[in-house]
C-alpha cells in the first residue's frame, strides 16, 4: 500500500465553470504505479470517444509516479491528451521541477477539462486553487516572458513549476509545445495547442510537503547506490560534459545522421555542429531537472554585436540537445551554430516543437528545390539548405498563418504533402515527424509502431546500432525486441524516470525502490503491469481510429543508406507485418481491430 494518500489524489479542474474537486484514487496508483499507467486510465475515463482534440472535453492529464521526489532522476511528469497533431494518443514527458512540485503540492495527478471564457492561468498552491486572468499575457509573442511575469506575480513556497505555452499554442498550431522552467518541454504531439484551445496560458504549481518512506535505513542505502551510479557512470559523465549532442559525431560517423531532409545520412560539416564543437565555442552553463545529479541540460551563450557600438554585445542563452541539432542543423544542411541557435531561440519563444519544426522546414526546402511549391506560395522566401535568414522568415510567416501554404505547412509534413505533393520525402511516421536517427529498419519500425510514434517509445535505433554494420537479426527478432522494450518502458514512464537513467533503473533496482514507497511487486507482476499499460494505450488508439493500414512509410528511408546499409523494403515490410501480428495477438486480443 502506498503510504501517503495525499500523493494518490487526483485534482480535477473544470475551466468552464471555474470549479475543482479532489478525488482519492489509491487503487489507480497501486495498480498502475503512476505516470503513463495512471494517465492512460484517466484518459480512458475522461476523454469522450471520437472527440475533436480542440473540444473542451479533451482532458489535459498531468501525472506523476510513485518514485518522483524519492530517488535521483525520477524527475519527469507524463502528460496525456488527445493529440491535435495525429488525432490520436497524445503523450509527452517533461522534467524541470514539474513532477516534484505537483507531488509537493499534495497531488498524484491533475486533470484539466473545459474551456475558460477568457484567457486564464491556473495557480495551485498546495490545497488552494486559483483561476487568474491572463488577458494581458495572451498574444504575448514569448512563452519565456509569460513565464517571467508569472514568476514575479505568484507566491513561491517550496518547489514551484511554471508550465506555459507561447503564441503558437494560442493560435492552435497542432505541433505547439508546453514549456516548463524555460528549458524543458512537453515537446511533441501538440499539448500546447490543447492548452490554447482551452484559453489556458499556464499552470503554476507549488508545494512543500514531504514524502514518507517505509524503511529509512533501507531508503538511504538505496538512494546512495542510485546516486553513485548516476554520478560515476561513464555514460552519465558524458551526458554532463557534452550532453546528448555527443551523438552528433557518432551518428554521423555511422551514417545515421539525417541530413538535408534525409537525402543524406552523413553531413560533411558535422564537425562544426558536434557536441564537442558547440561546448568548446558556445557552452554558457549547464542545468539540471529537480532531483537530478547529472545536469545534462546544456545552454549556449550566443553573442551578437550591437551595430555601431563597439565592444557591446547582446547575449542570448539558448538550450540545445541532440534532437535540436539534428532537426535544425543537419536536417536543414546548416553548420552555422549562431544561426541555428538563434532559430532555436525563435521557435522556443513561439512555443513550437523544435523537432517537428525542423522536419517541416526541411520538407519545405526540398519541395521548393523540386518546384512543388513556388515563391508565390512561400511569399518570396527562398528556402535554401543552411540559410537561416530564410528559415527565420518562413517561421515568421508560418506563425502568422500568412497564406494557404503556410496554414498547410503548420499542420505538418503529412498534411502539407497531401496537398502539394512530395509524400515520398515527407518524413512523418503515424503523423509525427521523424526523430534524428536513420540507423536502420528497427529505428523506423519503432517510430511507426510506438504508441506515440516517438523514438523514445522503444529505442529501435539502439537495436540497429548494436548490429552495425550489417543487420544480423531477422524481421521477427527485430519486432520482438522492439515490443519487449516498449513494454518495459511503460514502467519507467509510469514511475516517472528520465530515460537517460534506463541503464540504472534495471528491474532489480525498480523493485527495491518501489518497496520503499510501500509497493511490493515481483518482476512478473511488474512485467504484466507494463504489458497492461501498453495494451490500454493501443486500445485507446484503436478506439480513436488508428489502423495499421493507414500507416504510411516514406520511400526516402529506403533510398538513403543507413548505419546498417540501405534498408531493404521487403525486409522492412516483413518486420512490420511481424510486429503487427505480435501486437494483435498480445495486446489487442479483446479490442476491435478496424482493418480486419
Ligand atoms: S539527465 Fe537531464 S533530462 Fe534527465 S532528469 Fe537529469 S537533467 Fe533532466
């Protein structure tokens, strides 16, 4: 039994009537251990079947896990909602101080429904909930300055998180993100636009409760063990020193770095945008999520001279990681670090998902190159690989929704290519734009079949990289490995552990850690919880219209050599069919499968 009922409480907020109530759901947290496990149950309960993602009844669910606040790197919050970008399951994770603040305020999860008549933000200070007017913040071009305003105007007690959207979310651009603590995001699948559709600018949460543990001595011992692994492991050391951009050079060398809209998988100027080069030339500081000794968040300091003012500079602090460098560097054929960082900065202020924006701009560049779109469509912007001035212009016009083309572009590459052509190089999987790994068939299979179409669902890329330079696994072995990994990741997503610590939180450590929180589970029980959660996610997807038959595979992935050589289409389709069979047999037995 979980010790403290305050952390199994669900806070329900109704924005339409400005009301709230609290519900104790110990059975939910005990059965599903929090995070993704609890969130998918709440989504099933709260999201009416087939609704428009912008319907006020689409819930925003923020769920913490049983280990948040207790152990190092258990630092994330899981958000769940119906995605306006894919029209299906929306799930995104963010760190910062979000999960700790929600728990310290005395809640396990928060569910927000309805729509405020006027722009507002919600302030939750322990047991007190306030609906604040946000009219003056609405329309502000920067999610960062909205955060600053709230920081100055809200009382602070203990841990505090400020979760907010930018201009893009207000304009309902379906790949808008939600920012926490300036440099962390619920990045993918459009949570920002769901906030916008509710006239909700932000949620600020603060609290200073404490967390009980079963056996203080046992807890201290385990805490020290995990802390030691986190600070002494060589992988974590690399994440601290260079951060995830350490992957740029490695993936480039192994021909897995998508470049110029994946016309290439190797960037001839990668050395200029490698993690090492950026750290050497631009690293300003490192930050950490709450309760994380790793501090992998890297912030660059970009200096721009003032015109006619010698020795005077404007310094902009811009966060970066591997996925941003891929999407807004190699994918755009850009090696000018300053130009790339200033583009990232603009996207962050607007509150868009950087990864999707990069893929969208790279599709636009190739479509322009091939004459599928004209300068009339682009309003005299001439997108060219590596030209960051042109990309800044295109971004501005997309945010302004300047004409039909930019409106279509702002709905993602699958949508825009269905109007203007270029499907074969529209790098979208299940409606979500491609992550930064062209490592082989397992990576792409993982994007296609992952419950949220993310590389983080099942890390297919690591299967490819372990098999370089030639894939030695059979299609069905790949399928099995991907699905087994995704089942285990449901446990990490429920606790909610940062995936960078997945090598630390192996099953034996997870079992011991859960015991300190009052939950005694065997490995078999844990495994079946993971399967159950994935099953429920797939059932939700099917309910909302997902079919395997609708999945599109962009031809481009079969044309450009990957880390394990050129991907054979037949081999790939065989692994896809094999994975479909496993999902149908193991996860969907009782669900209605639309494409049968
Ligand atoms: S490793 Fe990085 S992303 Fe993960 S919890 Fe620590 S600071 Fe946050």
